[in-house]
C-alpha cells in the first residue's frame, strides 16, 4: 500500500498500542521438518495485515496455530488478552466466538444450504436463539457478504467459486467477530472478482472495526487493502511493515517478490489509481 493509502486507513487512535494477537518465540515442526522457529509477531488492532511467504514457509500453519488448531512445540500465542497455547479446549470456547475464519476454498458443508452453513456457528455458540432469529441473522450475513438473498437456499455445488468464497465469508461473520482470518481469499478468482472481494474486505474492516489476518499471494491485494505486510522466510517473520518500508530492506526474497514483474505491475497499477483519485479531487 502506498503511503497516502496507508494514512487513509491508519489505525484509530483509541486502538493505538493495542495488539489483539501477540506471538512470541513460536516453534512448529512436523517430524524433522522445522516450519517455524522462534517466530514472533504482533498484529495491531484495526489493521489488515497481509501475510506472505514462499511455499512451505508455514503461512496456513501459523494461522492454524493462532486459532488453536495446531499445537506448537513451544512459544506463546495470546489472542484478545487470552493465552491460546495454555488454554484447554473447554476453556477457550468464549474466545473462539470472537473470531471468524474463511479457510481456503470456503470449507462449506456440501449437504447444507448457504443459510444453514452460516447458522452452524450460531447454533454452536448460541443454541438458545429462536430459529426465526437465527434464520434472519443468516440472511443478513449473506447479504452483507455481497450475495443475493436467493443464494441462502442454494447448496455450495450450485455456486460459482466466487460465490462460495462469499458464502464462506458470511459464515465467518456470523458471530460479529472482532478478528477475521482469511486464507488465500482471492485464489482462483478472476481479476474483477478478486478486486471486488478486496473492496468488500476493506469495507467490512472499516465499518465493523475488524482486525484482519490475511494470507495471500496476490500482490494486487497487498497494494490495494493491506495496512502492513508480514513476510515469512527462514522459519520466522523476517520483516513487517508497509510496502514502502519492506522495499527499503535488502532481504533478497523481499526484493525479488516486490520488484519482480508481477510486483512492478501491481505497483504501477496502484500508482495510476492514486493519480486518478488525485485528479478527481482537483
């Protein structure tokens, strides 16, 4: 994101200094394979943090560790002031209701309609809700995700790839979360669909006050909506900052990633977009 864009989406002052996700000295390994070693990262409240890295750097493993699906070998993870690494399954159920997750591909239940998929977390955490209210919440979340209301009665197999992503997003938003985890949300989408999803993510983050942890390979997404970017390499987070700050580092992978042909194309695109907005303002 360019500096002008970053200022436009700066974290509100009331959230300054608050870190809803704090990871310290995290180590994950599978047998002899070390995925993370002494990895540390702080996520600022109210920001969209893009997470990038080469294949095998453990981006999804990191996300799964944060939400308690992967037990690390060592290290600590605190989410919203509570320890994830120390909590027992029955102790952290309250905190799990405060985040939403869109897994890669949507991970919808194929035998449930879109509305029924959205109702799954509602039934899990608020079983006392009346069915009519649960149905109404599901319909609202589906519309919030950008899907037409008639999509509520459709099954995942009846949806396009982009619509399945939005249905998964509707389910992730079901509990009005404070944190939103997105794993490759634009993967497999055409450029127009990906740009629309990016715009929706930024809009939801701003209007709902979400903190977004976004794993992506999409350079357009990084430039368009991410306040900061964390780079995974060498088993840890080697750098975190705005794109201009990352470009000022001399790490070979960062330079190759952002200054390669795709990176230069994305940079050019958003410079032109900035110039266009400046021209309209004048």
